[in-house]
C-alpha cells in the first residue's frame, strides 16, 4: 500500500504544476462546501440552508484557478486571491470562504520569498482583508468570521515562514556536509601528493648518491683491472659496500609504503648528522677528498631538521663527485648560529659542468624543497674563482617542536 503512495508522491514532486492543480481543486471543494454552511445557527451548524450566489461561485473558481500558478508568481497570485476575497467580503451576503485561497497564497509567498517580503505581504494582507471584512461587510464588525480572517492570514504567514526557515536550515546543513566532504577529499589528495614528493626526494637522494659512487668505483676497477688487480679488488669491494648501502636505504624508504603493523617495515631511524662521518667516508673511499668542520656540538636537532641537513650534505657531495671533476676537493661545515644551524658545502672543482642540474636532474630542487618545508633558506651558486657553494640555514626548532615545549613559569 505504501509503495503506490510513494510513487504518487514522487510523481507529484516531479510535476509541481500537477500538484498545485490538485491543491487548487481541493481548496475549491472546501470553499464550495463551506459556502453551504449556515454560520448563524445558534444550536448547530446546518447544511443546505442556503445556496451561494453566482458571483461567489465565480470568485471561488477564479481564486482556485489562480492557485495553480502559485509557485510561478506567488505575489501575483496573492494579489488576485486577495482581491477576490475583498470583493466577496463586500458583496457576499452571507459570505463565502473565498479568503481560504488568499491564506494559501500568503503561505506560498512566505515559504518561497525572504522574511522582509513575508512581513510586508503578511501585514498588508491581514490589514486589508480584516479591515474590508469589518468595515464593508454585511456582518457586524466584531463577528467571529471577521476575526477568523485575521487569525487565518496570520497562521498562513507564520507557517510559510517556518517552512522556509526549515528548508534553509536543511540546505545549510547539506552544503556544510558537502563542503566538509570536499575538504576531506582535498586534504587527502594534498597529503598523498606531499607524501609522494617526500618519497621521491628520498629515493632521488639515495639512488643519486650510491649510484654515483658505484659508477666511480666501477670505472676505477675497469681501468686498473689488468695492471693492478689488488686496487681493482679494493674498488670492487667499495662497489659492493655502496650497493649494499643503497639497497638498505631503498628498503627503508620503500618500507614507508607498507601497511602499519607489517613486520617487515623498517624500524631503523632516519639518517642524520650523527652518521655524517660514515657518509663522508663513502666519498673519501670513492676518491673525493672531504674536510669536515663542525661547531654544533651539544645541539639536538628535530628529526626532520636532522634528516634535511644530512640529505643536503649528501646531495651536495654527490654533485661535487659527479660534476666538479676528478681533482676537486670538498669542504663541509656544520655551525650552530643562534636559533639556526648552517650547513655549507664548498668545492674547488673546475669541471666543464658548473651547474649540478644542467643534466635535467632534481638535486638542487629537492634540496630547496626540503629546506623550504622547514622554513629555512637555501643558497646555491658558483664560487668566485671556481667551484660551487651550497649554503643551507635550518631552524634548530621547528614550529611543531616549539608548540610541544612547556611555557616558562610566570
């Protein structure tokens, strides 16, 4: 039984003009039925006492016909039904309930327009119809029928305004829910993009560093294989060590993509300046003289800053080894300056390729992204007299670490 009713309700919602026509027919039936009621019987309401005159029937039909178009032109329909009600109040004796159509039209105005329009239209309709009924009608001004017009028009305006407010409230909730859903999706896409970029930087740093060392050592081994097999064996050992280190770091980086709780996920912390000597040793074993000067002893860096400093030095030395020439030397300094730690990598290379990113790589871009993400600054460029300089300034305390610190006592 409910299924046919649901289909009929959906059909009427899809065809609002048909719904208004059905409503107009119902209102017309109620007005015609009410016009046969004798309101002055003292004992009870009696039927078939009187028959409405032709003018009343015409006014009722016109008012009901106007209600068919109440959604398209609510104010115009209110004016037409109000005019018909005024004419009936003045000429009807006894009066027919044409004002019922004006109440429905006023409800439509209140439910489809804004509140100021509802107030103006409601007060005007209540005042005009009630005044016409009290002053020009055949009944005494204090009759219940006159007061009923005032009450019903007020109820129509109030009910329409309540429906409009409820619709606006539901629409606002729906819009907020849709906005929240879009915001969640955008935030998820942003986080995915940031994670992909971070993993891409890590992979670039790991692969570029170790593969460059493998390439150098393999070239050395191939060059001295016949004449100095001992040196070739040592170079191949360095190749094996660099390959093992590359595999370990790749395994650690790719492990970040594993699901949480995976027993094969890496548990070793990310590299930092504590492993700087080990990093420099790999370059020295590849034939790049590197001098290290540190003035940051006792400084504890946040994990993100520590990793960024390590990667900047790693990428800068890799670029020196790849682009600065075979006779180049490098200098690395790590200095604590106030609230920052400054990383400087210098070389005196005289290679043909002065720009480390001429080959279309992403080394300098990756370093800049890392430093900028921590609200630091990165300066790169050729040195006067030859060579290249990489200078990074990183904050010792990130904003997240600063928020976690307890405040000073008052």
